[in-house]
């Protein structure tokens, strides 16, 4: 792991420590201890269990996609380390830019040829984005009014995050269902952009975008031919996201706070959208702030809210970083494709 990523870890830890200090400075330690001592241990175990299950479903999705007639037997650890390594590099790079390259590196380390590994990751990305698309749209339709009424400032950021996500997903869907039209529109946009930006740079961007369009389209055609595998992977991805999005609700259960699963889950999905507009590794600072603002309506005491925020951040962020470091260190046996 190079110095750039180590600096990412240092930045994340520093910002998170600063946020915690700011939140805790006016709260007596005894009150925090009282909240911590009354945590439901079964609920706490389920919180960590949901995060592990989310990683497990994601790893299983990759294992299903990779399965073929001549595929050599690979260990479960080889596939499980892929999502946790992604979690590590998503956490320490701005806008989660390190996640995809780290997955590719992990798959090559386990013996999957680079081109095939890229193909598998593209297929997983397509499935994930389609499922996320429906989750975001349903959440905005059913829950955005509640946020807009209570938190106008955050509602604007959530709307921006939603537009960022949806624009990328819309581009993907256009590639899948209007391949020729998408390439024509992209060429027109790049030609227009070349009037304002260096032509060589635009040409490089155009080449990369066209390569991605071709890759997405080719992999989508493969998925269409394997409908059973496609449906199974969609089901696994739905379970993956249900586990991840349900973590805040389970944290409230662990804190002995009654809440509605649907409302809490909607809030969590909106926090995910908001984090897209925070250009700091792991959206540090913005994530903690938005969690406290949005979940204040469910938690009456400041102490419980701070403890809940810490648990949520640790389980969904630092827990993945810790697992990812172990995954990066302990490499699986390399089994080369036949």
C-alpha cells in the first residue's frame, strides 16, 4: 500500500476524531457510559452480522458470475476478500475512486486473468447499479418529502447526490438499451467540449468513454444470455443492499429505541446519496453530520444519538477498513484459469 493511501487513512482518522471530539466535549462521560452499558448485546451482534452478510452476498454474487464449466475451484476466502478490499480503498480515496481498481487487483491475485476479471466486475457493476437505481427512485418518491420538510439544507444536498447517482445510472441504462444512440450523443458532446477544452485531452476522454460504453454493452449481452444467473445475482444484490441499508435500524434496536424500519432505511439511503457530494475520503465529516441531523427525529437524547452515530460509522466504515487491511495482507492461493 503506497503513501497516497496511507495519507488517506490519516486524513479519515483525523477528521473522524475531530468530529467525535466536537460532539463529545460537552457531554458527561457518565451519560455516555450509561447508554453504552444498556446496549442490547444481541442487537449489537446483529449490527455486525448485517455488515458481514452484506459483504458475503456481494462475494457470492462474484462467485456466481465467475462460475463456468471449466472454472477451477477457488476458496471462499478468495472471493470474500474482494468486497472487503473494495471497502478499504473506497474508504481512503476521494469519491470512492479506489474501489474498482482494488477489486481488479484482488481478482488477479487469486489467479483470474485481467481481462476476464474486468469483465466480471463490469457485470457485477451493471447489476448493482440497476438495483441501486430502483432503490434510489423508490426512496425519493416515498421519503424525500419528509426530509425536505424538516431539513431543507440537507434536502438540497441529497437532491444533488441523487442527480449525480441517477445521471451515471442513466448513462449506463442508455448504453444497455440504446447503444448506438448513446455513442452518437457521446461523440456530439465530446465534439462540443473540444471547443472549450484542450483537444488532445478531450480525445483521450472520448477514447476512454467509448471503451467503457463498448465494455458495458458487451457484458450486458452476455448477461442477457444467462437469465438464471442474472436473476440469481439480482436477488443476491438485493439482499446485499437490504442488509447494508438495515444497519441503522438495527443500531436503534441495539440502543433499545423503537422506530419504523421503512422510515429509518429511507433515511439511510438518503445519507448514501448525500455522501456522493462530499469529496473527502469516506465523506468524513459530512457523513457524521448528516447522520446526526437526519436521525435526530428518531433519537431523543444527544448521548444516544452520538453513540448511535459512532456505531454506524464504525460498522459501515472502519470495520470494513479493518477487514480490508487483513484481506490485503492475507492473500489466497493463486489458482490460474484453465
